[in-house]
């Protein structure tokens, strides 16, 4: 039983690292959007929607992903019975995000 708990704690740590990476990606998206807005003001004298799509991407795709990774890590750490269902939801959402990203390249 102790070995299983250690493996689950390792998976919890992995989920938290991935949640932290998703949060870093969100911050990076907001930085890119801010730079696009500054470039538009510098170039055209005003800003209408520069960087809006990057913020939309962060909010629609990355925020739920970061939240699910954090919940999955917490569920593994607390040894909840639903931990594998949460991990499955994370895997499905990650697959959907990657499929959508690759399809539109």
C-alpha cells in the first residue's frame, strides 16, 4: 500500500508541474497580447483588438487545462476515489487542445 501511495504522490507532483507550466503559458500569452497592443499603438496610433486572439486562446484552452491539472494533482495527493476519472478528463482535454492546435497549423 505504501508503494502505491508513493506512486500516486509522484503523479500528483507531475500534475502540479504540468499545471504550473500551463499557468506559465497563460502568463506568456498575456505578455504576447500586451506586446501586440503596444506595437499596434506605436504603428497605427491606436489599438482595437491586437492580441485579443491570444488572450482568447489562453482563456478558452489553457485556463481549464491548468485547473484540471491542479485538481488531478490534488486528487492523487489526497487519494480520492475519482482520481483516475479526473486524470482521464485531463487527458481528453489535453488531446482536444493539441488536436485543435495541430489541425490549425
